[in-house]
């Protein structure tokens, strides 16, 4: 029994807080052929995603749900797989516990920004956020530790994003390799999924995040449903208010999923046009959809959608 516990504690620990980070952890374990311990934050879709990945054979051992910082788990593992290098919780834990090795998984487009932070191209501050309080005071301490581990060859990126030659060269200069993946595990274990139509609209949290006017967003969705009835797959962070507005549009039906769209769309078995706004999905989904019957159709909402939707 003690030997099994020691083996678990020597394994890398994936400390993840979103479904995309959780999928990244499964992909890392698949690529490395190595089992990993798992600490998954209790947020939307996380329990369901963990269960689904385990059912597909993900190499997770001793998965543990958590709220806050899982101090005990982190202290027992020397190699952390994390998705958000800007997280205040990561800054605090890294400052106190000083992990020996850190692998950064994808956290949407912040992967690119954090790579620039490590190489000194941008400050250690989450893009688009004003930071204050303890987060700003411990940020430099966490950053210094991560950079010191990078110079010792103990930091790397595992990402689906193309960071570009210049950025990869800058990372290599401080000892940080970049390992790209193409969602091989997700595709190889995909479960067949049938949709009721040949088109689906992927929901977006951009209006809720203040990045897009909600009326413009609703005009775009209405335009798509005016072409033909279409299912709408909500984003996990969409507000109830926005979903109520969407559900009130004609010829549109909301299809709630308990799993991230990457796991569902990889199993598309009939021709499917996936309509989405520009986001990190325009990077991840083309990789996920390789070999499936689905095709990504990026959209940019604007005045032309408003005019057509009200005809």
C-alpha cells in the first residue's frame, strides 16, 4: 500500500480549473505515456468532463475535486501541470511551495500572453485586467521562481497553439521547450454524436465578458437561425440572462451539453457546419475536427447580420 502511495506522490499533478485545461492534462498523459494525479476545481462541466475522460481511458490516478488551493496535494508533488500562469492561486502556491518542475497547459489565448511574460515581452499581469492587493505583491515572487526553474530546464509548454518561431526561440533562450499537440487522445477516443441538423451555433461568453455588445451578438444568432432552424450549444460561462434572450429567438433551440464542445464535436459522424465567433476555439477545433465530418465556420458579427436578421 505504501509503495502505491509513494508512486502516486511521485507522479506529476495536474492542477486544473477548466475543461480545456483538463483535456490538456489528458493529452499530456497520453503523449508522455505517463499516469498523472489530478486536482480538478469544482466549476461548470468539470466533474462531467473528468468522468468522461476517465471512461475513455485517460491516465488519471486518484482524481480529487477541490475548492480554493489544494495545498496538501500540491505539497506532495514536485511536478505541476497548470493551465493559468496568471492565476492568483497559482502565484500564491508557487511562492509558498516552490514546485521543482512546471508544465503549462492551454488556458485559451492566455497561453500566448504568458509565454511573452516569461520571456520579458509583457508584464506579469493578466491581459485586460487591473490587478491590485495580494495578487500584485506576490506576482514578482512567483515569476522569479518560475523563471529560475526555466533556467534550470524545469519549465515547458504543452500546447495546441502555434506560438511562432520568434516566440519559441525566445522561450528556448531561457530554457523553455514548447511541445505541441493535436488532440490525438480526444480524436482517438471520440464517441459518435448525431446532431439534428447540419449546422450548429456555438455560444459565446464574449457579451457577458463585456467584449461584444449583446444586441449585436443576438442579431448574429438570429441571422443564423433565419437561414434554417439551428441548435445552439451554450458556452459554459454564459449568463442565464443571455441564454434567456437566445432561447427567445425564432427557429433556434438551445441544446445544453454537460461536456466541453471539443469532446462532443470530435465524434460528429455526419456533415456538420460549426458556426462560431473568433476565439481560442478557432485554434483548437480545427485540430479536434480532423477526421470527423464537422467543418469549422468562423463568423464575425456586425451590421450585415443586423440588416439580414430583421428582414
